[in-house]
């Protein structure tokens, strides 16, 4: 447990931008410390295999939906809805309208120069992309600022994403409803998603 948590911290800190590296390293370290204290912070309230399985409405108390992009509704690195999920996306967008918000750790962040990716994504999906300087799981204040005009509370927000250490941990930290997309467009063989699936199976069987 201690071994992979320390690996998580050091690897998350690797980025090309030195100042970002320092900021993100601090955020990652703090969140890893939280996980160590309470591993249940990365356990979702709902698990689906892929975005196409998302129920609409998600639950009767949900008024706002934060949705992740990479390997959630889009293929990793792509800026449009994966064709098989278009019907689900349209239904979700029609139901939640402007209260459907894309929060990505690529598009809309400081890594997205001139917010080109965010603009392209907004144009292809019709949904707003949050501009945020802090990456998930640390950007819940920026998310709450977006929902302020509707007076939507954290427990009325669903966070949908494929990553337990970012999407679902943020959902639990802010008191929202976490929906974990376990496989996404493609089952990732990367180290962290594999560690997350392993952790989930262990925690679930406890
Ligand atoms: Mg993702």
C-alpha cells in the first residue's frame, strides 16, 4: 500500500513545466496523504463499464453533472464524443443542458495553450469546458464557482470519470456522487489505471 502510494506521488509530479510541476506535486502529495488516511475516498457510488451505460437522469437528486473527457466520453486524446456514445451524450446534454460541464485534466488546463483544445471540444460537443488552473482532484472550488448561479450544492452533483485517483477522489472529497467508468473506450493498460482497478477489487471485497 505504502509502496504504490509513494509511486503515485512521484510519478504524478512529472511534467515539463517546472512551476506546474511544483504546484501539482504539492496537490498530488496532499491527496496521496488523504488516500493513505482514507482509501475509501476513491470508491465510487456507481460503477459502469462504459459511458454508453450511463443512466439519464443519473439519480433523482442530481442537478449538475461534471464529466471527464479522456477515455470517458471520448477516446484518449480526442476532442469529440466517441461515436458509440453519441446517443447517451445527446440524452445527457438535453436533460442537464448548461449544468453538464466537461472537466478534463488536459483540455481547459494551463497545459492547453490558448485553450485551443477546450474550444474545439466545446464546438464538437456543445457543452462548456471548465477553465481551471488546478487539476483534478483539486479543482472542486472552481467547479462549485461554475454551479453557483443555480445554487447547486456538492451533494447534487455527479462526477463521471474513468480515474479513481482523480475523478472519484474529487467526487468524494467535495461530497458529490461519483460514477466510475471502469473500462472506458479502451481498457487502459497504463500503470495507474491498472493499480486503481486492483485497489477497487480489493476494497470492494473487504
Ligand atoms: Mg479520463
